[in-house]
C-alpha cells in the first residue's frame, strides 16, 4: 500500500528522495520503496525519517483499516 | 549500505548457503551410494559439512534464532531417541544392505555405542548452548 503521507511530508519539507535518504543514511531506492509501500522499514529508520520531517510516527506510518 | 541492502544481502547469502549445502550433500550421497567410492575419498568434505552444520545449529540456538521457551526433558529425550534410531538404521542399511559382506553383530553393536555417545555429546552441547543463549538474552533484558 502506497505511503502517500510520507511522500507529502517529504515534499512539504522541500526534500527530494535523495535528500531524505542522505539525511537518514539510507539509499534513494529504499526511500522510494517505502513510499511505494514495497518495503517495511525498521522502527529505527521510521523514527529517523519522522524526526527529519518533524512528524510523528502516526502521521507518517499509521493508516486506518476499512471495516 | 542501508538496512534494506543488508536484508537483501543476508537473504541472498542464506539462500546461496543452503543451495551450496544441499549440492554438497547430494554430491556426497552420489559418491557414496552410486559411485561406491571409499569413505577416504570424500572424508574431508564430509567432515567440513558435519562441523559446519553442527556449528550452524549451535549458533542458531545460542543467538536465539530457534525459539525455545522451556527445555522439556520429555521432548529432548524423544529427539535423542529418534536421532539414535535413525542413525542406527542408517548405519545398518549402509553396512549390511548396501555392502557385502556386512558387519557382524559385535561390530554393529560397537557402532551403536558410538552413535549413542556422539549423539549424547552433541545434544548435551546444544542444550548447554541453549541455556547460555537464554541467559545471555535474559541479561540483555535486565
């Protein structure tokens, strides 16, 4: 499932995938795959990303399931 | 190299390890049962393979990859008995069915004693490592 929230937060912060990747010591591909929902990052990486983007984990990675 | 790269690398390495492992086992069995080569012809590979698999299981137990909540004596005894029975049957089949003349009862009994002893030593070693591994994890949780 695509992570639109992360993509929006990154763009709002004015960062490219490469910029965010450099800031969290990851590769651009990893950030791209997280945004596409094709890679589940570790909690540590989630926290790093959330801190860089000034968001909470809930803001970026939580989604409600449809009943 | 980030965490995703590492995960992929570990996965590929693990798959390649098992493919290599099973390829070597297949080659050993082929040489043993089809080509009927002498044990001395492939003893070195067999020793490496045995030590490798023993250490693999030991490491998995120690580092907590095999989840063991509690060591149950009944289950340990069952595994031990099954291992001894399978080992004995394999030894009997290898020596007295696939080769002739087969071993005498005395020679088979001697081999049985070796199987019982070595299996016991290996299982004892694994139990010790499981206990040490569990202690290590408990210490980390303190």
